[in-house]
């Protein structure tokens, strides 16, 4: 299940559910690729950020994203989970 995404420039935050997670989580996409999720498996007081790279990263190659945009997307993901 995925809810309506909220767009923050190149970043998108989507609330999702999955059989691997007991609770709803927020996926953060950058330029159309999922780069992280914010989970609430240990409760809303103990949210966790998980980096999730779909493609293996080769040595010497790194994901580079806008820091301020990423921090805003993480805060938006947290806010959306806590609103539920």
C-alpha cells in the first residue's frame, strides 16, 4: 500500500506498508529512486532511518543528494508517520 506522495523538489515522501514491517513506514525517494525509509517498528518515540539502495554501490561511487532537501524529507516523513 502506498499513499499519495508529497513532493519536496527532487524528494518525495510516501507512506507505505509491507509484509516485512508490522507498522506503516515512510519511504523517501530522490529523483525517482528510493534512498531511505523511516520506520516506527519500535514505537513512535523510537523512529529509525534505514538507507535502502536498490542497486549495489560500486567502490568509488556514492549517492550524492542535497543535504537540506534530504533533512527536510526526513522531517516530513517523521511528521507524516506521527500524524497517523
